[in-house]
């Protein structure tokens, strides 16, 4: 993906890639234009990033959903625009989105959308939130994009083609020992509710450093090699679909506590550089 000029927006620099259409000549001699799933994902994440950034740091009201998580009108507006972009390119695909739920069409092609991951951070003016979208082909995540607009970041990945941050190819770290590892973890309340808090404490006592952050920015740090693992009580599939493909294409690993590479689980989500993955699982399963 060839990088375009960086555009300043609200004081931060937001990477804008050039989208390259695919030109196809049909048997009838007509020419039609198509875009890849990755390009649609990038376009949707970028659009949601621009919308949310325009209201970032401003007073914004919210409501509480039945699962006790907040939702703002920006969540709904971002999702509506992301759905519009997907539908304009792939009208027959299925969709799983946080705010509007399931739209069942093609059973083998599905888009998984989180319009604002880290809504609590967004509400409080913290820059760790992001706009996420992933494409699932026959049950496998094959493309994804993450925009972290308040930090000017756009990450994307496609199966077999590597992961990129603002046009630069990224790789996970090479740390192979837990005592040298920098570990991120989600909210302690989640570990307490699922009965994993003591195991998390045991793990963190033996690492180089740890930091509690459950928003998507943690996965960005992992994919870029700044930290070595992120552990959180298993979130919704839209929270981890895009991070999964990006971490994996950066050379890392993503799984649940049973080492299944799934975004659907009720245990713990573990993203790592791959080298310490089994060590993390061993401690958390004790």
C-alpha cells in the first residue's frame, strides 16, 4: 500500500493510504471497478476515525446498554458510516456489528465491526480508543484495519501479506523469556469476575513490567513490538477480530486459554509475540 501525504487533523497526523481499484474487463467488453476487502476495511476505519476524532475531547453524553457498557451517538454514527461503505462495495455480505447486531446474508463472507473500541476512553478524552473492522472468509479472519485517530495511527493487515502501521511494515518483539517481557492486561474486575485474578497476579509478579490497558491501542503496541503480550478476559468478537489478523500478520499469535486461535470464547484472550505464548498459557492454566 503506497502512503499518501499525511493530513493534519485536530493537531494529529492521520495516515491516509491510497486505495487502488481493481479493473476487470468482462466477457461482454465492459469494464467494472472493484476494490479488495482490505481496501474497504481501510476506508471504513479511516472514515470512522475522522468522524470520532471530530468529537474527541468534547463533552458527549452516553447511555448504558443492557451489558452495562456505554454507547454514544458517535458509536452509532461511526457504525452507520462503516456499514454504508461495506454495503456499497459488498451488498451481499453478512455483517456482525456491535451496535446493530447481525445482518445475515452470505454465510461464507462476513464483516465484523466495532465502531469505537474503548468508548469509556473516548468519553473521558483518553486517546486509546480506536475504530475496528475485519473481514471473515469461511470462518477465518483474512483482512482487518484499525484506526487510532487521536494518535494518528492506521494499522492494517491481509492474510499472507504482512501487517502495516502508517505504511510501514511492522513486526512483534523477539523477547522469549517472561522475566524480560512487558505485559499488558485488561481490567482487573474482569479477571476477578471470571476467577482469574490470582493467576494474573502470579503471572505479573514474574515479568519485567506490566500495564493495565484493555483498549485496542494495546494490540497496536503488541503488533509493533513495543510490548510482548496482551491478556484480557475474553471480549466480544468485534473487539478482537481486527487485532487478531494484525497481530498474526506481524508475526505474533492470538488464542484463548485453550490455545485455540478463535475470536469466540468465554475464557481469556491472549495476544503475544508467539515466543512467550505457551509460557503465558501454562501459568494462567495452573
